[in-house]
């Protein structure tokens, strides 16, 4: 049976190209599952796919989408 690879928040931040605080925010929001070990959070490597595919930046406002579709 293959072992699951666990990553620290700094390791996850480096792989995703974001800050450690952003990783912490994703964990707090429930978008990135983690296991707490003392003060540290450990994230399964396979769970990075849950947040890695999201486009950067804020989505466009609905009013802008309506104007562009005409």
C-alpha cells in the first residue's frame, strides 16, 4: 500500500505559487482539507488538486458579463 505524502503549509504555498497566509485562509475556509499536528497543518499531496485548478484573481461581476454578452 502506498503511503500518503503529507506537506506542510510552506511546502504547499511553494507548490501552488501562493503565500503561506493564502494556504492558511484556504484551510480556514474549508477549501483545502488538512490535519492539524500541534500548531502545524499537514495537507495531503493529492488534495492540492482541489485548489490548484482555480483561476487566479476575482471572478467578473455579473453586470459585466451581461454587458459583454450583447
